[in-house]
C-alpha cells in the first residue's frame, strides 16, 4: 500500500551510534523521488551516504532486506554496478529502530536517464546491463525453487477480464463522483470506458500462465538506475528482488524507459535494447514474444495509478497516467510492430 508523501525525520542519534565509523551527522535531506520507501542524503564528517528507510510492507522485514543485501554484495563482486549497504559496528546491514528497518549505503553521484536521453548505443548498453543482471542473479541466487516463488506482488497467472470489469466499474463510479472534477478525472473516465471496449474486443487473447521464471531485480526502471555520463553507475532499490518470468522484466522495463509522452514506444531504441538483452541473457525470440504478449495483457488489465488516486487517495503517481494509459491503446493497435521490435 502506498505511503503518505510526508517525510518524518529518521532517528539519527540511534542510527549513528551503530555506524560510528560513518562520522558525525551534519545534515539529512529527504530524497524526493521514489514512491514506496523513504530515502535521505546523509552528510557526515566523513562523507555522504544514502540512508534508506524501508516501509513497503511486503519487503520491509529484516530477513527479506538482509537477503537483498547479500545478493547485492555478491553482484558487486561479479562486477555489476550496485551499491551494497555498509555494515554497522556489529557487522549487520539492517538497523531496526522503533520497529522500522534502515540501511546505510554509499552515496552514488549520478543522475537518472530515461529512454529519450539514450542514443542507440545507450539503448544497447541498457539491454546488455539487464541481461547481465539476470545471468548474474542466476549465479548468486541459484536455481529458483521448484514451481517458482513469485516476487512480492507478482503472480504468474494472467488477469481475468471479468475481474477487470468489476475494477473498471468501481473506478468509474469513483471518478464520476469526484467534486470538483478536473481534467484528470475527465481523462480517467475516457480511458476507463475505452479500456472496457478493448477488453471486450480482446478477451479471447488472455495468455496462459507463464511456464518459466528466474531471479529478477523486480523494479527495473529509470528511477532505479543512476548514470555517470553515458555509463550506468548503480542499480538501486532491490526491494522487489524475486522470481518472475525474466523476459517480462525486460519488456516492462522497455515500456517505461522508451515510452514517449504521447504513449508510443520508441521502437528503434526498443529493437537495439532487445537485441542486446537477448544476447546477454541468452534469451530467444520465442521467450520475448511470449513476454510481450503477457505484459501487453497485464497493461490492458492494470489500473494501479487510478487505484492509488481514487481508492487510496494518493496522487503521487498521477503524472504517469497520461502516457501510461495512452500506451495501452497504441500497443494494442501496433501489437505486431511491438512484438517484432523485441524479437527480430
């Protein structure tokens, strides 16, 4: 469940007693980006750090976070650009204070880059990086458990149109009842009615459950990747590390990195990215084609931004809605071209 955007000061005194080697705190400034957890830029007498407060309920327990930390340490040893946490004076990487979990990471100077800021070479570099993430995770995490173990919030079965229809009805009721109504509410109503028609037209294309899965980052998108110049400097936020169909992560990431404001995908960049991913991950065209179909269906049935706004009264994701909702319509119309960009 999303949290309020209100940021509370972390218990610096108790934290820094555990991390005495990190120096005395000078400032602690909230990092504004991010939807599920809280982050701070902590400046001390010995340098700069990223202090993370884990809040997302499915992944905010000590054991889950420790598993993520061990994975990033091993990935770092394999040469992937990650920022493993620092251990406290007792050798632990998770500090539990007041029932909340915290972790201290080195501060990584860098900036986020979306697909519009990537050239063809940068798109290939991105695909290669994600392919290496998947193959390195297989090395450090081992084979997935028999039958797979879905990551937090994930499921291998595809959405049922009848369930989606009920969600649409509820969201339409809430959007129409808002007072005063604004442009977002008008767009939401339009997209919901449009989606109802698309689902009726394409209900027969519901994909079967995914047949294979592997270890994935779970949330690979521009806000979780820092660049120095043209080179990726750090993949961050491993909270959703888990087992999912790995090619679906590649498709989801592309749909976020390479979506244009009007809701189209930059297919030339997608093609460069996907070719590099397939080479690095050892994935074939059939695996990517199945992933494209499943992620398209997932997007057709997904309304998380509207559910945040109307059911949870959380508007932080509202700016993503125009492009995300337009993408579904465009993707449905250009289905073959999108599939070919990922598979050729």
